[in-house]
């Protein structure tokens, strides 16, 4: 699965996202992050293998995290190719 997110920059975002994935048995295989000093926004892309509950198990936690961090996020299967 591929998780992309953006939110106002603040300490602890990476820790909270990785902890959430860990708690659901996911394995992070790639992670990239960037903070934009001009806008004060943080951007992150995480590729992970879902745990036993699949991506559906992670969604409620992501929704709660998004509400807490004012985060925009998307979760997609890498098999679903995007048109460019």
C-alpha cells in the first residue's frame, strides 16, 4: 500500500504514522518525507505491506490521526496504476 499525506509541520508526525502502522502489523518498506519551510507544511509518502487486517484495519486509525493533525491523506494499492 502507498500512503501519502500532508499536514502542518510539527514534531512527532513520523513517529505517530510509523507507530500506527506498527500497531496494525504493517511493515514499512520505503518512506520519504519533506517539509516546506515557506508554507510550513509537511509531506510524507510511505510504502508498506499491510498486516493481517489489511488496509481496511489501518483506515480508522488514519482517520483519527488525520483529525488530530489536520492531515490530508490518501491510501492506494500500488497495483492500481495512475494515469499521467
